[in-house]
């Protein structure tokens, strides 16, 4: 499984998907800064390594399919996964010095969780997101147990691999 997750679809870093994700993040920066009274400006500071095609296309696929919802300030919810008791909202942006930076970790994690459902057959309704040390935790039936729904699979995805 980890080998399958390590394979990325390579593409140009200036692809239409990267431009679309950048536009989405830039449009969220001002509403995000308005909610954060300590933000000095809404200037978007991209990751030093930039945004990449594979994570941009994967994240946008999750959004386009309704797997992930992004509000106007860049907070993401995953309505199709098992919900935490306090429903999780994940900020694509954070205050950083004089501007707003991208929380690339959540872009990658949402992309990976969606890939587990879309390409690897995990059921979204049996998937936890950001649970303990796992970015995605899959549940399933376990025969002969008093509690049939138990964690069966776990995934950690902190960054997209290149090459």
C-alpha cells in the first residue's frame, strides 16, 4: 500500500490545476485575514518549494467531487468521512509573519484521503481524518469480535513525494 501511495502523477508545476489552486488560496486569504485579528496583511505566502501539480490536481479532485468542502476563508471540512465529536475544520491557511501562509500539509492529507477512497477502495463512511497519529484511519468489520467496527488500516501523508 505504501508503494502505491508513494507513486505520484507528475506534471508541470505551472499547470492549470496549480493555477486554479493558487487562485482558490488567494481568494481565501483576505477572508481568512479578516477572521484573524493578528494578521498584518492578506498577502499569500506560498510554500518555499511552491505548489505542485500532483497535490493541486488531487486536492481539486476532492473538492470537485464533494469529498472536501472549502469555505470562503479556506477552512476545509470532509462531510463524507466519519465525523469527529467536535466536527473537524482544517485551515488551509495560517498567519505567518506579515502575511498568510499555506498549510500544505492539509492539501496533501485531503488529497491522500480522497485517493484512498477513489483509487484504493476505502469507504469514505469508514474513514477517520486526522485521528491520533494517523492522517487517515480506515474502519471495517472484524469477524468474531464483540465490537465489529475496529481500525483496520492507517495512513500518514505529510508531504507529496517527487520523482
